[in-house]
C-alpha cells in the first residue's frame, strides 16, 4: 500500500473514520449479544452497526477518491442503500416479533398486546 | 498510518462477527437469528471494504453492494414468511 505521498490531514481523517466506525460497530454487536430481550436487542445492530459500516464506507470513499482521481461514487451508493434498507428490515423484524408475541423483560415499556 | 490501523480495525470487526455468531447460535427465537444474520451481513460488508482498502484494489465494492442487496432481500423474505406464512402471495 503506497500511502506515503498522501497528505497527513487526509490520512488522519481516514484513520479517524476507520477507528470510529470499528468502535461503533463493535458496540452494536455487543448490544446484540448482551441485551436481555429481543426488543432491546433490535436497537444495537440496526442503529449502531449501520452507522459503523457507514463510517467505514466514508473512509473508503475518501481513500479511493484520492487514489484514483475523481470521486468514487460506488461507496456512496452502498452507504445510501444501507441507510435506506436498515430501517425497513428493522421494522419488518419488529412486526414479526410482535406477531410471534415474543416475551419481553419487565423493564420494556410496551411489549406485545396481551402481556 | 492507514496501513498500521487497518489490521486493528479488521480485528475489531472479527470480534463483532464472533459476537453475532454467538447470538446466532443461542438466539432463543427465530427472529433473534434473523437479526443476527442481518448484522452478520452488515459486518461482513465492512470486512470486504476493509480488505479493499488494504489491498488498494478498488474493485471489491461490487461484492459489497451485492452482499448488501442479498442481505436485505433475505431478511425481508424471512420476516415476510414469519408474518404471512408465505413469501410471495
């Protein structure tokens, strides 16, 4: 990898995006593994992980825009697609969970109708 | 600087994938498993993009786009099956 001629500021910004994205995605996955019931677990991946992967894709966009002269729009396309589809799939999963009447813990405010 | 930070970022994402696999294995209900699969797909998109940056290829984003598409379609198909008992009515 030949990033020796890359400006320091750009390199710093890309590194910041990479590290921030990794930390946020890890927090989302820890939330998925640790939280108590499904309605809590839905929060972690659908918000945090999407933001984390969005940060990684922004870093990739900056890197390849510098490397290949000209904006690389493909990464922006993936980011846009993820940001559009993540709420839709989260909504579908929440509907499926309510349909199956999954048990929720006592501290979850509004669970399935008859609990 | 980027070359030194990418292995650490890849390691963090591998830990995230392991946590998703843990939830996929123990998930009490099938909806938990669908959620774990969806997150696994999103994290593997990040891994593919990281490999792309590491090797300076700039061609693996197509694979990432395909995985994003297939992950979304798979999630919607599985939840639709759970909701309605059929994928396409």
